[in-house]
């Protein structure tokens, strides 16, 4: 008797936004990484260093920059780091992410 083929679901990594604390697919976030030279935005999601994830909406970034991002990265954000992150935040939309969960 032939065996039934089972379809395996692909594992989708889950991460938590340090701004709004919502858990979602890793690909729906922007990764921020602490490196020896400072804090950088990691568009590939593969840079070495301690990372934190934030949704791609301004409201989450505003909350994260108030302190939860520094706490998640286990560092103090320098004025230069804050400036770079703030400038990136200003390029984001105010709209909530369209992930289809609502």
C-alpha cells in the first residue's frame, strides 16, 4: 500500500517589535544592530551583533527610541546613533503594517 505524502509547513521565524511588543513574522520587521562602531540599520537581517526588531511604521519607532530599543540592544544610544535612527524613522509611513491579521 503506497504511503500518503505529507505536506510540511515551512517554519516562519517569529520576532517581537520592541516598540509595540506585537509578535509577527521576522520579515515584517526592520532589524537594528549594535556593533562596535555604533548602532546601524540592517536591511539584510544578517549583520553580526546584538539585534532588535521594529515594525516599519513611525509609531513603533517613536516608542522604541524612547528607551526600549536601547534596553533591547543592551547599550546607551549616542546622539549620533539617535540622529541616524530618527532620520530613518522620518522616512517611514504613519500607517499600520498591512500584514492581514486584522
